[in-house]
């Protein structure tokens, strides 16, 4: 048998061969060559990765049948293991199948071929290939990357206590949209908390009009309310489905910009959140019903930024998230924000009808609003509001708002004249455009200039004639800009308002 000799550059290595099982062999400095076989189930792959960590393996070589360059549609695919390896900071590379490579040995870094004659025919190409790989490693470059798809949509559904059944319906509706629209270079990744301590990340795939859910990772007590924890979750999504563009859908309860630490102080239990009402139709805090499962908007923004991502859009399937304070906090991590300025019914977004527009290469935001209206205008609870915020225009909005605040002071007697957008007493969320109208008063020139900018900030919006609040019932809409503010609120829950980025930059 012929052998090609190269200088030793990798100390500990694992070679893999994939058939029905994962066949692996480790070798290297202070290691005896040891072959093992693992099944392709999650429990077996966990044991495989634990073995790699215990033996100090730094690199894994794979045949092309296990290529990371393709899209894996089941647990039997290479993408699963390579993503695991990436999370362990283990480098992996693929060798073309035509070279018939059996094992990458470390002591002399030799390549053994199944056929001596075939090796003689291909040895020159093998030397070039392996030398290039070694050069990449010696220069501290990353492993061969997965194929980068066009778009990845991330459905993020953290623990929300009483919304899990609705989340499953949302996922099923998105699958219906996938069947109608097709994926066409788009991947859909879902993070779903199935209990207060257990979560999964899985991919929605489509093959001949059949949708499947392939589990990518399971989580125990994920720290999704912290910057580090949410950063890791988003990084997992990015690792499993790298893309040229990303979008994010967030489903849970919502309470606009209000910070989590404020919600912890329920002094005297006199304040009751909309999700605490019983025997009324349910509506959808960014998170669960208690503070330990709720996430600050700044945490979301930092976690996205930490991954070097800029979302095409962020859709909030939550109550009260179409807030100028929320949008301004997210302006550096997303182009558009899609959200409701009021409560949204527990059913959430009608993904079976708006999903095809969310999946489009160029999302049709106007069509999303129209489909939302068509659904909720005929729903058993016919109440709904939705708006699209162009976050690229928010700096301009902040600039004119600062000029307005320098010129005008709000007369508290006008508060009762502003369109309320919630059921709370005192009011927390007001229609933003209507508030500025009251603030400007007779200064029509200033208000008209403001309105022109606001029209660019909110290019699409829709609403039924009334909206619903669990705490107050049905409330009419007579003025609607698609986005709210808490600027004039005297509610104790807004005590930290002056700490928001929006307030700081506009005063």
C-alpha cells in the first residue's frame, strides 16, 4: 500500500464515514487509534460529541456523502453533526468522495487509499487538496462553511405559560403557507419552549408538499431573558441556517417598552395586566406571565447585534409592541418592525394567509396588512390593529420630535382628548400621532412637517373599527397612526420612561 507523507500539523483528529451509522476513528498524539460506531439519534450524537471533548479532538475529516455543503432534511444528515462540531469549536472539513479517503492519520499525516492503483492515479490531486487544507489551518482560518441560503426566518416562541397551544397552531399555519408559497431558498427555524424548563430548536422543511419538523437542538432551562442566553440562542439559529438575510418572528405576551424590573413590583396587587383577566377572550410582556420569563427590548437588540445580524424585519406577534419606544430601541438591528399597537387576540397572526408574504424574497408589507385586516374583520372576535414601521426613518422622526419638544409643552388637560390604545387606568399607551397633534396645538406647520415624516416611518397600517382589551372590553378607534407612545402617561408602570432611548434622544 502506498503512502503520501506530509509534515505533522494536526495533533488529534477524527475521521468519519457515514452510512446507516456514524463510523468514527480517532488518532493522534498520546492517543491510540480507536474506531467507534454511533447511531444517528440525538442521544447517540450527544455521546459522540462528549467523546470528542474527552479525547481533545480538534479536527474532524468527513467524506463528501456527509457534505455540509448540502441542506440536511433529517437527523441522518451531515448538517446536524457539523453544527454540533461548530458549537464545540471543533474544526471540520469535507474531502471529495472521488478521492476514496478512508482515514486521515495523524502521526505521519498519511492518507491511506482503498485502492493502491487508484491512489497512484489521484495522488497528485490529493497532495494539492490536503496541502491546501493544512495551509488553511495553519493560517487560523475557519472550516469549510455551510452553503449560505438566501434567507432564514426565525420563529422565536419562548415560554409564555398559556400560549403554547396557540404557538402550535401558528407553526401549523406557517407550514400551510410554505405549501402554498414554497421555500425557494428560504429556511424556517423555530425555537419553541414546550415547558418552563424545556425548549427545542427545529427546522420546518418542505418536500413534495409534505412538511416535516427536524429537531436541531434541545435545551434545558435556556436563559433566554439574558443577553448572553439569547445571544447563544440566536447564534445557534445562525449556525444551523446561515443566510444572506435574516428575519425574526417573536410570539409571546407583550407589554411594549416597559422594562421587566418594573413589572416585578406589583405593590399592593392593585395593577392587573391584560393577561391576568379570566372569563374573557384571551389576548397575547415580551415573554411569559411572570418576570423570570420576560425579556427587555434592549436585551433583544443587544443579542441580535452580538451576532452581527441585521434583520430584514422583526414581527412581534404580541400585544402593544408597535410602540415608538420599542421601534427606536431596535432601529439598529432591523429594517422593519411589524407589530400591533393594541392587544392582539390569542390566535395571533394569521400565518396561513400572511405567511406567503413573509416568505417572499421581497416581503409585501402592504399585502401583509391587508391579509391581516381581512382575517380579523371576519374573525369570531373581529378586532385587530397592525402597522409596519420603517426603522430607517426613526432618526429623522427623533430629530423633528426633539424640535417639537423644545417648542411645545404638553398640557395635561388635553390627555383625555388623545386616542387611547389600551384598557389600562391610567392609560399607558396613546396613539402617537394623536398625541403629537395635541402637543403641537395650533402650530399646524410643525405638525404637518411631523406628519410627513410619520407617514414615511409608518408606510403601511390597518385596523378594524374597534379594538379589544381584556381589561376594558371593546374600544372605538377614531384616530390611528399605527404606533403608540407613553409620553404623557401618569401610570406608575411608566416611572422609568425617561430612561428610554427615545425619551433621551428627543428631549
